[in-house]
């Protein structure tokens, strides 16, 4: 006797998918397939090609390239070398509420104003600078209205 022949089972009836699920399936297919649009050719009006600008991320180094940070060589004490005590400087003190200093050649007006505040604790209204023929920088520091240059000069030891 040979093997028994299997009788074909009746095919199972498939459930008709609901309208919502068919829409969802269609939407999924479209997302997977992607948009099918034709790529428009860019019209170039110049003979030169400039590389398009791309995203520039901020640097995020794994380790610092220098073992120690650079020391600030222009601190308040190296910016202001000494006050000037000439007759013209004294006249400035009396007439225009201005102190005169010889300062570092590389110092700018903001640095000079901050150094004066740090060393002598006086607010500065304005700083004028010039480089002398002797290659020194002279700073005319105009004090704020609530400070008297004569008192400050006495305190510093100019007079």
C-alpha cells in the first residue's frame, strides 16, 4: 500500500481589509518608495563654478594641542610703565583732569583704561594715545567727572 493521498483542503477565505488599513498600507508603500519626481536641471548663468557652501561644524578636539594655555603677557602692571611728571603733564592734571602715563607700545586704549581702573581704582572717561619720537607710547587718561586728578596724583605719588 502506497502513501495516502491528501485530500485538498478548502481554501480559507481571506478577510477583506478595511478601508483604513488599505490607506495606511498605500501610504507606507509611498514612503518606502520615495517621491518620484523628475530632477530639474539647474540653469548655470556663469562660466565659473563655485563650490557650494556646506555645514561648518564647530571644532571639537579630542585633546588640547597645547599642554598649557598661553600666559597673558600684557597684564595691568606691564601695560602702565610709569606716570609722567613733566610740567606739561602737571598742567594737564590741573586744567583738564587728565593723568599722563608712559605705557606699553602694544597696549590699546581699552587695555589702558582697564589697567588704570585695576591699579588705581578710578573710572576713566577717555584715553588718548600717541607714540613719541623716542618710540614710547604716551597715554592721556581723562578721568571721570566724579574723580579729581589732583587727588589721584597725590595718592599715586606723582606730586
